[in-house]
C-alpha cells in the first residue's frame, strides 16, 4: 500500500482492507478458543503508528498484560495509520520481529508454505535441498540471491521475511522457519520439539 493520495475512494478501501483482516483474524482466534487456548485479539491498527512503513510507536501494555494473566495476545498484519503516508500495510513479519525484540524472546518462529529456506526456489525446483541451519552472516550472503516477489505482495514474500529476521537474529534471538501447512509443525516447534525447518542463529 503506497499510502493516501488524497483520493476519497482510498479511505473506503482502507476501511474494507481492515475489515478483511479483522475477519481473517477472527477465524484464527475462534479456532484457538475452540481448543481451550485463551486468546485475545490486540488490533495493531488500534495501538500502533508507523512512519514511512516502519513501526514508529506501539502501545505494548495490552500485550504484556495479557501475557501476565495467562492469555495469548493475537496480533496480525493490519492496515495502520502512518505519519508520513497516511496509512499503510504493517506486515505480520515486521510485527513478529518487533515484538520478539521488545519482549526479549529467546526464539521467533515463522510459519510459511514451504519446509523452510532452500538453496533454490522450491516452487521452481522441487528437488532444491532444504537448509536446516544457517548463520546470520550466511543468510546475508544468501539474501542477494533471493528474488523479490514479482506478484503484488506488500509483505515482500520470503525476501521481506529475511529483511525482518536479520536484525532480530543479530540481537541474539534465534529464528525458526517451518511449514505451517503441515499438521502440527508449528505446534511442535512452539513446544521446542525437533521439527523439519530452517534454524537461523547469530553464529
């Protein structure tokens, strides 16, 4: 999203985009509650302001208080107000990286539609080997060979995920990329069990 261009129709589009994201998030929270996991939505657009697409300020108290009482705060990619461009899309990748740093997490887990990072694009070459472990310096070298998405993807695809992960891992927080489309992969990763994926560490 390039921001507000003084076109009144964009304001309605902003509202519609937000509602679509809210509806998707409701499905996730409903599923968690059905499985007896106490979960509460913290809408990023209500507590976060960006500046040129990057998080400028975020009220962390709702997130930290929910954690203190034993509830799981659920945040999601959202259309948020931006100090420079009016409004923009705040990706879940940027949110995850920001929260991991602010909350001093030991690990950040990202779920994608592949088993992790591969030496080549697995959608083009199904036999491309999976990278099970990589250091942040190796990741920086690999980053130059990862294509930016050609289709419209405001989150930046895999390239965008790596951009967000590098400073997090440099701060000492390891990252694990797993296939969220495979049953129980994310669940097992969250429990600290061995799971197929790519582990990114500082060194």
